């Protein structure tokens, strides 16, 4: 992947306010600069430092669900999941086209060559079988192979007696050879075209930030990543989703090869772009993906009184609906007022019954009550140490998925990326990567796309 600069022509119809609003996508309050300003506090997290984690978190490397083996510390989008079942062969032949299409390109070409040569050899053997009755004048199997190859490839060098006299068996063999040749050409061309034009190759141009951010803004914790399309021709209807994959402790083994453990995935509600509006992205410009670590977030931490000792618990909201605290705040369905009244009722009942554990939870301001009366954690009182501990205990991995339609082929593609604890930076913001040159064009500098700058609006404890 080439990480350089990309220019975007801005028509005269855009005013400076629209340009400034678009440039702000690089970061919440990022300025629009005429020239790239050199700053000593900018940390480069590009390809040369993409795997460095010493200044960000104390996390250690572990197994990843989504690879980060592509150039510039990006991802090929490969899900590292091995599937075992007893009907693998029958499943392969039930959908042979897509099974063959999933083979590596070099192996696919080798397979096609072997199939082609096998068919030519079979037809050559048939020609040699009818040689005497049809007077084909084939002196060796080499001559039969050449005749089969010329027939299948429609080269047409001809026979000494092209009408084969009155030999009907030769006509049958010739007809079979022509039909096999047309089928091979159709199948091979379709496979190679689908392989070369597959969406995964176009998805490689979707660039994700090497580091994700966890910042505290206005008292709330946010998980932030950045994405942009490095090609000039952007995707149509691009949208993004995020999932949190949590791994529990290892369970007792059922065999020498397998060590089972509980693994669950949860949807992460997005605040920007708003997932209730489809999470659509203007992906031809750097866009921030923002998830708030609220009471329903799988990135949050359970209250101590609700934790199960010796295991990693799931989010309290599961299997209920995944909500967002921002909806209650902005739609005047105030969660806090509902929670407070419910907390008082529960605390009074707990005090009467002598349940001190529940009363202590209700007295803690870090706990709220959802609509289904389950206790949930408020992210306002979380600390960085608690968040890091939660990520480490659950081996948490955030999987980001960007989907869109390629304009040239109208093919739907999907780009995947993931972030583990070692890919998270606390107390930083994304550096400027969007500028305006002297000709009035917007310039996206992908060499600065992964840069981080310290922020002052964090309130970490």
C-alpha cells in the first residue's frame, strides 16, 4: 500500500465554512493548515512505528482474531478462525465454484493448468482409440496429443482427411472435444475474472489508523479510530460497524489438541457516525469512528459486587438491547433521573431486608439501572487502570468493519481491521493530516495519517 499524499480538488462552489467543517473530520477541533506544521509533540505511528507500544499501554501481544500482517501495519481482513467438521468434502463440492475461488491465485492457476492438461490427455487417448477406423494417420501418442490440443484450443491445423471418411466414432470424439474446450474456456475465464476482480483487493485501499484512542471528553470515555480511502475514486454508500470480542478463561480440556474457552462478540453502538442513521461515512476524507464507553458498552467494567470471581463476566445488558446513553440524554428520556428514583427504591428495600451489598451498589454513583432493572456501570467514574485491566482480563479485541460499493464494478466489498490493548493510546488525539495547497486543493497526507498528538481535554485519573 502506498502511503503518500492524495489531492482532492475543491470546486469554487464550496465556501470556507464547508471546507473547515470537512477538515474537522481529521479530529474534533483540528485546524485547516496552509502548510504542514512541524511540531515536536507529534508522535508518528506510521509503518515504521506501527508495532511500538511502550509509550501507550502496558499490554502484551497475544493471539489476534483479525490479522495485522499487511504493509504499513494494516490488515488483510483475514479472520483467523479454523473450522473443523466431518462433512468438509461434501460441503466443498456443494459449492465448488466458491470453494475453488477461495484458493490462492498461484494454486488456482496450477489447478487450472492440471485440469486442462488432463482433459487434453483424455481426448488424445480417445483420438488414438479411433485412429485406425477413422484413418487419422497418427503415428504416436504425441501426434494424438497434438491433435487433441489443436481441437480443444480451436487452432485448426487440420487433418489429412478432415471428413474422416465414413467414420462416425471420430465425429463423436471431435464433438466431445469441442464441447469440453468451450466449457473449459468459460469456466477458466470466469474463475480468473472473479479472482482478479474480487472485492478484497479493492478493500486494501481502505486505510485505518494504526492506533485507536481512548480519551476522556467532558467526563465521558470514548473509543476513537480513524479511517479513510486512499484512492481518488471513493466507495458508494460506505458505512462502518464495530464489534467487541471478549475471551473468557480457558475451560477444562476435552482432548490433547483443543483447549476450549468462552469467546463472545458484542455490537458496539456508534455515536459518530450515528448508527441510527446507518453509520454512513464520507470515506474519501479522514473520518473519525467514535464509540462512547457508557453503561451498555462492552468496553465498560462491571461493578465489583456483580463480578464472578475467577471468571470474566459479560456485559450486564446482554442479552438485552444494546442502547446508548446519549439517546437518553438528548431525547429527554433522562436515564439518570429514572435511575436515581429506582436506586432509592431498591436501596430502601435492601436496607429493610438487610442486604448491604445491594445497598452499597445503589449508593455508589458509578452504578445506574437500565430499563430492565439490571445494574450497569457508568463510565464517568472509570479509570485508565480499570479499563486496561478489563481489556487484559478479557483479551478484548475491537473489530472494525467498513463496507461499501465499488463504483467501477458495482461490487460490494468489506475491509476489516482490529485493535487490541497494545494498539490503544490513552490521552492522545489524531494529528493533522488534511491541508490546503496554494492552488486551493485539499491534500490528504497519508504520511501523517497515523500521527498522534497529546491532548489537554482528558481528565484521566
